[in-house]
């Protein structure tokens, strides 16, 4: 369950967005298109709080690695995580929303018979990128404040530009490298904020050989593809 103060700062009220996204996800008639989203149970409010009740999930991909494995995932498991998290991202984009905070902490495994399913979590800073009920992409705003997590944020976010589906893809790409190797996957992990954007630009020029050695060779092609996408482009989720 998630809660939020009724009289909180309206700019920080994220529960409403969570509710809208989850409800929209579960309106999908194709079961496969909502397989990676936790069940929406209920919503409501008291005099002081608003609340959202969702289905239970297990630990996040980050917690599994840190608290249970105490090491990196095997290459096969990391690849499976990449594939399922991409599917979830595709399905979120399919209902017209961007996540804008893709990272291992925002994906979790299911419980019991759903233990092999990965669920996308935390839509608090999600944003609708389409106009109304159409598939028309919104005109980008001129300036957007930084939102997200420094390590995984897209370059557009650092530059205070409007994010599109390509930027969620970029965040996902960083997460994949991190899932393959928590220490060597992202060269800027322990760097100062001012150093990170230039390092991400170099990353897309394939300049970090250590990072690229830990992932399958095909990732170089994927990096080039994502780098070539424009704001309004619909990615090929493969």
C-alpha cells in the first residue's frame, strides 16, 4: 500500500499518477500487455491521507543482488532481466506513458507462482506523452527540471530537455549494463554530478571498452540504435 498526505504540495503529489497508470495498465484486454504490472486493488482517502492498494510483490532486482546473491547476476539471468524489463517498458509506452526513472530498484519479482515474472514499479514521476486518447506525441516543453536518478538518467534529462520514449530506452540501457556488472557496468557510478553527462556522451561513442566487454556483443548495435532515435520516434522494442 502507498499513502500520501491529502494537503501535500501539489507538485509532489505522485499517488494520483500511480493510480492513473495502474488503472490504465489493467484496462488492457490482452493479458500479456498487463503481465508486468502489479494488480490494482483499491484506492481512497481519509481525512488526512490518500491511499493506493496494490498486489504484493517480492524483492527488487537491486535487493536480490545486494541482499540475497551478494554478487552479480549470471549473464543468462541478467539477459532474462533485460528482456522482461524491456517488455514492461514497451507495454507502459503502449498506454501513452513514460516512466522516467528506470532502474533496478523499480523492478521486482513476483511471489509464489509468479516468482519468475518481473514487475515494473513506482510511477510517481511518470508522464503522459500522448495527447488525450490519441497516439499523437505531445509537443516538447522548452525546459524541464531534472527528474529521476543520476546514475540512470538519460542525457536529455541532464540537459533539462523534454524526455520521450527514446529516453526511457536510454535509462533501460544503463540499467542493463548495471545488471550485468554492478561495479564495471557504468563507469560514472562513483563520479561527481558534473562529470556524468560527458561520460554518458562518451559511452554512446563506445569509448568504454571495459563496460562493453561485460555485455553481449549485440549491445553495441543496440546502443547505436537508441542513440539515433529522435524525441517523437516510436522505438523498435524487438
